């Protein structure tokens, strides 16, 4: 005979747990654990066994111990023997104790997710190998398990002892002063002396508890050894209460079935209290799925009309996304990194100007080339005037050098465009290109091919611009200084034009070689102006560390150090002077190459500092070698004046060309490449897709997308089913109100259990009633038995005794 109340509750709970499992979630009902507390030989284990209602495990059910997982037990006699054997292994055979629980897990589809705890009997006098403080050790062990708020306490007291001295009730009072989770259980009613009874106690009149008392009659030790059936034992218990004159009027509120009913009602109350939170959670998830599920409700994968419409919508959305990424948009702004148009803008206005400066001519090489050109033009004659042909020859040679940075700029923009296309096609949105692998591949291929086609035309146009600049040297340009001004500038070479000391840039930089050993690094706040570079302790700019004038300063790249992830550039003096204290150069580090390029572009805005691609190792040697050659030309003052004049003319005209190229490059790339690509996507991409493959193959869903759609629909219906089940549980179960408080001041809560001066019944006679031997249990103090199911881990706050249980597993003893 099983627990019928629980058997009625199990299907509803299992259905609810199944519904949650189908949506990949756990149904956290957190059912209470049932702890049985009592003294030695009070009948605790028998009460627990009667509550479970089985002495054998039916087919398909089995038990496992955590200390021997490989063995499955299918008979409770074997389970009982293993408990005793494990107790002896852990505590010894001489009544020792241990706080280590024995964990038993029972697998069954017919039980609830419960934890049942058979705690050791309370004892006061140590025997055998027990320590002197055995009373306090057992008390602490029991309190550990019954202190949890979700623990139901069965305080077991035998009827043949003074109830006022019940250690079980006093321990329960310590952790449950309101009596909300304590149920008194009176055992051994059949062993009371003749003429005595516990009627007043069971009617909750004499020593009241808030939830009252329930009397039970357990199997005797002889019954257990004789394997008396639970059915027969419960029938005998029922007969006892109906036939006893003191209990027959309340027989329906006594016995193991009523105890089962009471505990089942507590479980029902707990489940009903958990339903509102579960319902709110499910409704929130259901609402979040409504919009996406609406698209799938009438979904037909093979419908050609749907495919045509979907293809058109995706191509249009791809075009919108591509344009937003290029032109910028307030929708879904990326706050982690630059992308799309922002990166292209950086190429136009930071990277490309820097590439132009990197190819600037070396001063000494340029002067040597000018002098050679002048001499070769004069031939055997000594020239009296500065030849303009030398100017044109040098200018054309410098203009040709513009091709490399211009073509590199196109390559960088192309790479960004292709990256933008891939970002748009891989967008993780329902019904977008990422859901259709073939369509995505074809879209990327077609657009990328078109970009490569535009690459050729764009580069041809840019090379044409440079050829146009070479074809005619316009010395009448309004910004060109002319010969007269060039000669005048030569005489004022050392006079510097006054410029306003405006702030160009602020930011954090790391100085790599400024520490005590010149091998460490330190971060400062830098301020770059038109005349100087200063660094401060922090961004408040109150404590200035140093100010470095920009006169004769240049910037060059420095290779990253070993084990360093910083990007470094250096500032040095062209006259081989120390830049800061005893340092010939200051190495400044940034987190990324983009930051380095940005700082270099900022230095370009200052006329006093320049950027050079030269390497450190060859600088001094080059100056020494070039100085010797330059001195050979300085022997002729007239030639020197002519070289200086042409040098100024070249500098002026090249600056005009650079300005023009810097202006025309972004316009050319935008017109021939970016704008044309946008127009192609909007107006021609769809036609190219139709001509590249048939619609069915293009619109073939990925397996992931089909699975996602099925999962979403399954989850949607499972959520609705779970809500229906919650409604069924709400309507098919009833909560019982909490009993009103009672006067339980008779229970003492002091650490030392005090004895009641007034016993309520006579002591047990040495002669037992006929037909029933005294109930004997093992006096051996054992670790608490905690049966729990397999397949989960215990929560951290109660690891030894309340695991997060499997929906279909239960714990029984």
C-alpha cells in the first residue's frame, strides 16, 4: 500500500516538470525536506518507512548509495543491511558517531522530488567509543539539518515517556519558534500501561503544538524481522485506533495515512505558493516570443510566393544596412570599435595624409639631386641664372612618388568595404541572409566582385590624376611662391613665422624609456600644441612634468618590444641633441596602430615637427656621409643659392599638389567606388542573384535556422502548455490555512533540556501487554541517513543534504 495522497500529487508535478524540461529550463519548486527527529528507539525510521509506504522496490525502481554507485539495490532489506554495514565502517562497531551522512538515492517514475532525512537518535550518556560531549555533537548535527526554513520537522516522541521532556520538541522549538513547520508524532501508543492513554496530548489540549500531534503505531522489531507486510501493518494500526476507547472518536485523524495526508497537504501548499512566480516567468517569456512566432505560425517552407517575397525583403534590408554602416546611423550604434564609414573616414583624413608624409623626400638627397640637375642642365657652361628646367625635373620626380600612397589608400578602402559587406550578411536576425547560406554566399560573391571591378576603374582614375599633375607644371598657381619669393625666402631661412600656440590634441600616452632603469614605462597625459609637446601627471593638467619644443623634432616608427602588445613611435632631434634629459629620443606607446597613426597625423598639423620613415640605426651614418657630399657643393656660393631657390620652389609646388591630391582622393573613391557600390546593391543586386542561381537553391534554409524555427515553435507551445498545467494545479488543489498560534510556553528553549516536574502518565510496566513484545531498535548511534536522487549537485548553502533533484527521482528509506 503506497502513499495515495502523494500518488495523486505526483502526476500534476511531473507534468509541470515535463513542461519545463521541454523548454530547456528547470522547474524550481524546491520541495521541502522532511526531517525525522527523536530520541533513541523512538521509532523514527519506522515512521519514515511508513510515510514512504514501501518495503520493497517494484520493477523499474532501484536504489543507489553514493559510497557504492556501481551497485543497484532492488530490495529494501539489502538497503537496510547496507546502511548498517556503512555505519559500522564509518563509526566503528562500538557505538561511535560521525557527522558524515549516508546518502541513498531512489530512482522511480512514481515518486516526488523529495529529501527524507533519518537523523540519529538523541542520547545523553556516552557509551562505547562515543565522546563525552555526545549529547552536544548529536544536537549540533540535528540542528544543521532542521534549521533550514524549507525543512518540515517530524518531532517523534514515544507515548511511554514524559512528553514535557521530549528532546525532539525542544530542538524543534529552537529553530521553529512559531511552530509553523513542526508536527508532533506520538509512537508506541500500543505499549502504554493498561489504564493509561495519550488522549489529552493527541487532542492538543495538554501540551499543545500549533500543528498538533498525530499518533501512529509502527511495526515492532519482530514484525520487521518477520517481514510483515506494510498493508497488514497499516490495517493493524487502523484496527487499534478504531477499537481503542480513548482514540476511536478521532481515529480519522490518527495513524500513518493521516500523517501522509498532512505532509502531502504541506507539499501542496508549498507548490501552490511557488506557482505565481512560475506563472509570471512563463508569461514574460511567452510575450517575448509572440512577435517572432507570428511570422512562423503560417510558415510554409516550399511556398514560392513566400520565397520571392522573402528574397526581395532581404536584399532591400541588406542595402539599407550597408548604407547605414557607410553613411552612419543612430540605430544600433557600435560603442566598442569603429566600423564601416567611420573607418573609411579615418583612412581618408588620418591614414592617407600620414602615408603622404612618409614618402616625403630626404632633405640632403633632395639638395644633391637639385645640384646634379642644375649642373647637368648647364653642361660645360657655368650658369649665371637658376634654370627652371631643374625645377620641373625635380617636381615631376616627386609627383610620381604619390602613386604608391594613393593606391594603398584605395586598397585600404576596398578592404573596409568588403568587411562591411560581410558584417551585413552575417547579421544574426531572424529571416535574414545568415539564415540562408547559399544566398549569403552569392550576395557576398556578387558584391565583392563588383567592388573589385570598381577597384580597377578607381585606380585608373587616380593614376590619371597624377599623370595630369605631371603633364603641366602650373607656375601661375595662386599659391605658388614664384622665383622672387623663393629667393627672398632663402635669405630669411632662419626667420620663423609666428604661429598661434593652439592645442592640436590631448590624450594618454605611455613613455617607454623614462623609468629609473630606462627599461620600464609610465603613463602621462600629453598635450600637443602648434609649438610644443607637454605631458602632465593627469588630465587635470595641473602638475606639468615637462614641455618639449617642437623645433627640429621628427617622428619615426619603433618596433614593438618582445612580450609587449603596445605600438610605439619615437620623437628625436634632427641635430642629434638630447630630447629629454640624457635621452636622445623619447619612445611613446599606444594601445593600437590606429592610435599611433592618429597621433602622427596630429603632429603633421604642427609645422615645427615632421614625420620620417627613417630607421634609427642609419641616421647618424647617413648624416655623416651626406655631409661630406653636401660640403662639396657648398664650395660654390652661387650654386648654393640656386639649389636653395629651387628647393623652396619644389617645396611650394609639391605642397600644392599634395593639397589637391588629399582633396581629390576621397572624392574620387566615394564617386567611383562607394556610391556606385551602394547604387549597385539597391538597383542591380536582385537581378544578379536571379541570374546566378534558381530561387529554390538560393532560399534553402540552413539546418540551424530550421532547427531554430522548430525550437521556437516548440518552446512557444510548451510555454502555453506549462501555463495550462499551472492553471490545472491551481484549480485541482486546495491550500489549507496556517493553524492559529497556541500557548506553547511549556517548551523550554534553554541549551540544557530541563525535565518537567509533573509527569503526565505512569511509567511503563515491566510486564508488557499480551500479544505484543516490546519494540526494540538498535541503540547504535549512526550518521544521518539522507536519501537523495542521482543526477544533480547540491546547492552550496546546504551541500550535505538537499541536492537539486531530478524531476523523476525521489529519495526514500
